[in-house]
C-alpha cells in the first residue's frame, strides 16, 4: 500500500491480541491436488484463452485469503465445504470479463477500501502496523500481492454492480417470480385401482377379446398412466359467515394444549 499508510508507532499489545484471536494453524489447503496432472504450466482455458498454472494459483490464493479474512478461526473447520478450486475459476472468469469491459480501479478507491476494513483498524482508524502484521503472520503474503488481490476484488464488485444495474424488472414480474418460487398448495387425493373392477368385467367369448385388441392396438402401446383431478378450495371463502362461540374456543384450547406450546430454541 502507499508508504504513508505504514508510518505509525509500534502497537505491540494489539499484535499479541490479534495473535491470540486470529492465527490458526496455517495449511496450504489442496496444494498437492492443484499440481497433480497439470503439465507444462497450463491449468486450463477460459473463453478459449490459456490460463497458466501461475495465474490459477494466484487466484486460488486470493479466494483463500478472502475466506481467511471472512471466517477467521472458523476457516479450518469449513474450508472443506468452500470449494476454493471452483471459486478460483469463477474469479478468473469474472476478471477476464472485467478486463474485456475495461473496468478500472483507481488507487484512491483501493486505499479507501483498505482503510475501511475493520480488521486493519485500531480505535476506528486504519493502523499500518496492524495491516502489515496481519498480512505477514496471518495471510502469509506481502502488501503488494494483497493489494493487487483487493484491486481485482473491487473490479469484480464493480462489474457485478454494473450488470445488476442493467437488469430491469417490473414489480409484476418480481411478484410473479416470488409466487412461482414460494407458492405452496395443499391437496388431497385418492387412488382407484383398476384391478378392483376386473371381476365385474364379463367376456363371453375369447373372440371378442381378440377382435377388440386388433381394432385398438394403438391404445395398448401407451404406458400406464394416472388420471388426477384437482379441486381447489379457498379457505377464505369457507371462513365467511362462520362464527365460533367463545365457549367453544376455550373448550378446544383446554382439550388441545399441546397445539399451543411454543417450541423451545435449540441450544447453540
């Protein structure tokens, strides 16, 4: 970061506090797996462009650093569920699109972002000593590399915001989509088994059966199906005109107390 942001007094006590709170046993998760079966320094292709192993590892480290800052001491417990490999590829794709759309981040924007991160602050103000310490002992990286990661992250954020701003959706469309995702229906059904009626069918001669089959062959090519009929009942219509005496309400409450017991919160 800018040199002016690194000139402050030593905050040794704060360093010890952060050491106790933040430092997990550091492991380069998946390092061996990343190198297997990748030859000639090629990790893959994006938009038909070659992605070097160095570029992939740089972005993998960036998403790992973001996870470390976000989850802190919980990182080791949840890293197996984060799929950093997939996140690294998503980051590469978004950065290439940001480059195509010529997204730029000024130094002032980067500095403002770093200054406002609570992790690098002491008493509400950016502290360069804390900043340097976290990068060196927690993230195991250097300022130049970390700041480029943050610049790229800001590019992605700006790209996503730009795309969101281009999306237009009416209130009606939003409501319809919400209903489609959340609407539920309660229904009842019953099944009528065909075999239950076979005994009531009387075939006088086998000839009739053969003639019917020959004249209706196509109907026997269809797979077995189920015929379902729905009856929609609006509870609000049923409620109209219904009046329940207070005595009945009290009686029901007294005979069904288990239905009115609030569930207890699960201990964390």
